[in-house]
C-alpha cells in the first residue's frame, strides 16, 4: 500500500505561507488571520490521518462461460479503520466488459465488509485472468490518499458460440464419394 499527499496538502501550506509573508511585508495582521486556517487544517489532517489497512477478496461465479454469456463477479472490500471515500476499480482485460458500477465509490466503517456484485459480459472467446483490484482511500478531509493493488487473479475461459465454433473448424480434406457432409477429422 502506498500513501501520497493529495494536491490539497501542497496548496494549503503554500497559501498559509503566502498569507503570512504578505501580512508581514505589508504590516497587515488581517492577512495572517486569513492564512492561519489553511495551516491549521493541513496540520490537523496530517496528524489525524491513519492508514486504513485495506483488504479485498474476489469470487468468480464460474470458471467457464460461452461467448455472449454473463459471469457474476463478487468483490468484497474491508478496512480496519474507517474510510470516508473509497474508490475501487476492477481492471478488466479486453474482451470482457461490465455494465455494473466500475469504478465503484463506497464509504466503510471500521471493520465493515462491503460486497459488490458485478456482471461481466463475455464479448470475445479466449482465456482471461480476472481479478486485479485497485483501491484508493482518502481521509475525511481529503489531504492524504492511500492506494493499494490486489492481484487476486482467477482464470476465466470463454468458449466460442455455436456459429463461430462451426466456422472455426474446417475439414482437413473433402471426399468426393461422401456427399455434401464433410468429416471434421481425417
């Protein structure tokens, strides 16, 4: 898990410094009074922020599906500390798509588990690895951001549909005496 400062954490102290310097240079205490809340907010946000210790789990509804079918994916997210704004994204390979909320936005209490079901539509046949989950948590004031990537990949095999399957399998050679129906194997 990585932690980073939001752009707000860089701007607020800069505004406070500009206000204090302008107040000192111009001899105006009002400018210092206007800049003080920016410095106080940044200091309070940094001192109160705690790492949320995020966890994720992924359950794939089935390991096999036909082209054009749907697979249900359940993403379960939990945190040991409260998270005001949690953004999650299930990274999908090309050939799979979802109409569900992806990315999803939720709020978690301390120790709470949230489960979200996403229906995946299998657009193209092939073998896929599903389960890379990206989570981004912000503190209550939005000054610090924690990001975590969970590699919970599970295999999903999407088989071609009936029409496509018959067009993919071509006979090896035709035989004149067998008629119009050609054998699929030699």
